[in-house]
């Protein structure tokens, strides 16, 4: 997974980071329209303890957005309002993006490690995500596996474009 970027720090995401997050998102997602500022802000406000930025030399070089969710009811893309379920059963990793200039430096692995810490902290039995743009192979490196989906989940996946896979990882002991 490469060497870790020098001076890399993983910090809680703040609203002041949104401009840099949106800039990274705009260059990373080529097969689906980027999410709106309101959508990302809503996720951050709903679960600030599970949203992070990777900072190197004072600049945000990557981010991860996650929140407690229902495994059987993943969100559609670009929901303006992120409402957490009353009884979440997984930690949903909604978005991970790395600035092209920081790829191959371990930024993604550092952010996923922070996500894994939160998964253990919340004691959810599993994590889930929707792999986009053919990224399922990347997520398999972190223990995620494709899961069969019902018609309701399949319909939600359509909002994420082509080449999407719903994936899950059981919590490690």
C-alpha cells in the first residue's frame, strides 16, 4: 500500500474543510456527479465522530465520510438530509477520496484504519459501503466482500451510476 505520506495527520472533519473536500471530490469522481455541499454537510452534522480528513503540510489530501446506518437500507447518492436510523446495525463508509497528488502514499489506508477504530468503538457487527467506479478490488484489500442485494437495495444502487457493488465487512474481534 505504499509508504505513508510525511507529516500525515488524520483529524475529525470540520465544516471549514468542506471546500477542500469538495475540490478533491470533484476531481476523483468521473462516473457520477459529485455530491452537493449540503449533502456532505448533512452527513458531517449527523455523525461528526465518523468523518475525517487526512492533512499533509497543512492541506487536506483526502477524506472519509461515514455514519451509522441500516445494512438493509443504504442511502441513495446525494441525499440532502442525512437521518440516522434509530437502531443502526452497521457503520456505513459513504465516501473515501484521495487527492491525485497524494495517491500511493498510504492516505487511504490511514483513513480506513481510523474508520476501523470507530467501527470497533461503536461495536457494530459490520461495516458496509457501495464501491463505485469499479473500486471493489480496492475495498477487498480492506476485507470488504460483495454481498447479494434485494430489489430495494438494487434500486438505491442505481443512484451511484454504473460499475457499483454493495460490500460488507464483518467487525474484527
